[in-house]
C-alpha cells in the first residue's frame, strides 16, 4: 500500500489560527492543548481540506477569522499524482478549490484527500436521520465504485426535475422522468449494495474487537422490499401527486445498524453508541484504503469522552491498526498508551508546535 499522506498543512485566517504551519507524521499525530485552544479547529481545517465543507457547521464563512475576508487551507501530499491541494472560503464568493495550482472541483478534492472523522456528533450515525447514514455510506461508495458519482448526479437531476413538475401539478411531465430515475437509481442502488457487502466482514471483526459483539448492516433501498423499483415508482404515483414529491427511490434509502441482532439505536448506551460508530468508521476506512491502495486520513476528536479506560484503550488499539494517517486530539495525552512512532503537537494561542513524547 502506498504511503501517500499529508506532509504539510498551512492555515491562514482559519478560526483561531492567523497563520500556522503543521508538519504531521505519516501515522499517528496527537494534538494536545487546553479546552478552546484550537484542537478541534485544527481537525476541522483538515476535514475542510478533504471535503470542502466542515463537520461543525454548514456555513463556510463561520470558520473565517473576524474582520478578514477569507480563510485558506493548503496541504502538501507526500506521494501520488496530486502534490498540493488548497481550499479558500470567502465571505463574498464562497468556496474555491485548487489542485496543484489550478482550479479544481470538490469531487477532485474528495478523491485527492480521503478524510473521515470521529467526533461527538458522530453518534448521529446511529441515532440520527437516514440522511446521515446515506452520506456516510456514499462517501465510501464514491471512493470504491467509480461509476457511482455520475449515476448519483444524474439521478439527482432527474429527481429535481420530477419534483418540480409534481409541484406544478404537471403529471405528464413528472412521469416522463421515470425512465431516467429508474436507470440511474438502479445503478446507485447496486453500487451501495456492493459497498455494504464489502463492509460486512471488516465490520464484524471490528465489532467483536470493540464491543465483543457482532455488528451488522442491512441496506434498505428506499422502496418496499420484494418490489422492483419501476413497479414501486408506478405504484407511488398517487402518493407522489398528493405530496408533490417523489416518495420512493435511492434518495430515501437507509442503513439499519444492529448489535446482537437488535437495532442499535434502540438498545445501546451512549458509550456503546460511540463504539458502534467507531466500528462502522474503521470498517469503512479499511474498505476504502484497500480500494485506493493508500491510507485514509482519520480525525478523532477527544476519544475518551463517554468511554471507560478499558474501552478507550480498545478504541485506541483499533485506531492504531487502521490503514490511516490519524490526527487525534486529547486534553491529557500522557494518559494514553501511544506508540513511539507517533508525533505529539501542542496547540496554544493560534500556533501548533511539536513536542517530544
């Protein structure tokens, strides 16, 4: 597996960082510092570098320092076709992506810097709405199934047109989009199912490692089981007309997460919920890293929250064996059992400096 990782990160006007340079190691990077020192903001900047969006807010200008027009985040990659990526967030013009100095797209950014995060709000993967689980699944499908992105984009365009016609009560125009929905929707569904199948074994192993229990996923397509998509579309026409919206299809899909054959959202504690999410994320990282032939970037914000010492150590052990360049924040890094190969950094007053373990 290639060792392609982020070798340097530069921040300007991002949150508390007026100007900072950060040179992480290829494996584990522990970010220490007091509360509100900027540890999570540093993870957020790395996430923005790989997604073009934040895991903390939907508003890009929220990360811009007060009184400044824009933030910039630049990253250098140690190997691969792409050597440098950059993201700028402007109050007036929104998001701009640069790939090796040229204008780029968010899709290119996501492909160049595959990044996933474990943070307090990640519990929504178990307890939240289906849209959270679809987004989680589709990030990995994007990296593993190369036909997915175009199929999903075409499906979304057809869906938008069909819904617009439904809102205008133009039924003939709405039903004219069924053929496009059907062909692209079936391909989207197939890609997702393939990915869920690939997750099955790594998720089972990770669940046993973290929870001493098997975790399973069941994919729900967004229409009734045992029914073909085309038949489901036709049957739902009356309801779609009443709702002025398309009520069946991959845009309504969901993942059912079970632990010991019981639905996780109904049975697990908050600490167990965190471990279930960690198991899902680590299994996903394994599948994506294998498909890409290189490590994934993993961000872990305060892993000790809601976990006792035993389960925290299990989580850390699983994180350390993942095929990832990991960035982990901690108030008390001296309490963690960490390998000598890791690097320790301290965040304070808008600066990042390396420390000795």
